[in-house]
């Protein structure tokens, strides 16, 4: 396999995309000795909110499913506010009567089988499909749009989570907000598993996954969206950070803005040669 200064090796494609060649130095993760808080936090002008790694991972799934179904940040905000209220963004296997899952959907109300609803991507897709059936939901207050889908006994409760849902939706959508997770050391992962996760969360989106380099026990991967717009790349970096507790990602770099697993951020690294890569670079603990 090529080392630093060698050509990128393409290990997997999710969709169809051209391979790229990038020259540059080896990359590394910068760790400091401190007890990990195991919290993911997003900060914006309107507020700062923290989630557990499990909750952040589920929030990222809800957001990516929304994008697949054509939802904008308003739609993702409605979905996140709903899941925060219904389950605390936890994939619960219990609830009121036969309610389960992120959105506490009920088998008796036609949402699907328990096994289906316990699949976060399925339950999120069902929520967005329900939202799409609500005429003019885009012009409704978030709590009314959510209630039109959920038909809850507490129709005004979703409003309590609108601000938090919006901040997370905007950060995950690459619009505004700084996201960071402070996580304990990951278990060893594989590049193939990361590629499969990209395929699950971005089906039929034409993403490519490349092996760029190796640095000790870290494999440097590149993930390329179909377009290299700033929003697409920020969205991809935010996804990588939010899901890192499950993927083993130790750092995520977007054109020199690098997040480390210890919660620190580095601006201006790596060099311009690496910044030319048409995607987001990820460090994956594979040792």
C-alpha cells in the first residue's frame, strides 16, 4: 500500500465516482491525557446543546434519512424536535402501550412491525413520509407539524425542543454551528466497515471512499460526496463527528479544519496539498 506521498488507493465506492490522486504528508491524531466526557456538543449563536454519543449518532441518522427523502433543515428540525420529545433520541424498545423506537411509533397504528420500527433508519423514513403528507407543513410551527404526524396526547410538548432541534439540524446540515465530541479511545475498526456505514446513511448518493495513507495504527480515509461544495463537505464532516462513537473515527478534517476525538480542534492543518482533496479526510483507528 502507498505511504505518504503515494497515490490514493480506492478501497470502496458507494455509488459511482472517479478516483483521485493526492500528494501530501502523513496525518496524525493529536490526543491529550484527560478523562473523556463522552459528550457531543454543538454551539451556535442561538445556544449550545450537548448529547451523549448514542444520541448524537441517532441525530445524525435522522438527519441523513431526511436528506435522502428530500427534507431541508426545517424538516430535519421537526424530526429532531419530535425524537427528542418522544424518546430523548434513544432507540427505546419500550414505551406507552405498544410504542417503541426513536419516534415512539406504534405497531397498532400501522407504523410497522416492532423489528422495523426499532431500525432507526426505517422509523425516521416513516416519520418523513408522514410529514410529507401534511399539507403546508413547511409553514406550520414546528410543534404543529410534529403533532400532525405523531397525534400525541401532549401536542404542545414538541415546542420545548424546537431550538435544540434547529441548532443540531443546522450543524448536521453544514449551515452553521460548531460540533465537537469528546470521546474515549475507540476500539479498532475497519475501513470496510466505515465504507458500509457511508452506504447505509447515504444510499445511492454516489459517495466514494478512498484509502489515502497509513500512520501507525491509524488508517487515513477520504470520503467524497458527488459534489465538493462547502455545505456538502461540512455536512459530511459533521456526520463523521456525530457518528464517531460507532465508527472508530479519531479525527475528521475538512480543508484544514480538523476535529480530534479528544474534542480539540485544529485550524489551518493540513497543508494546501491535502486541502485539494475533493472530500473529507478521516482518521480511523484500525490497529
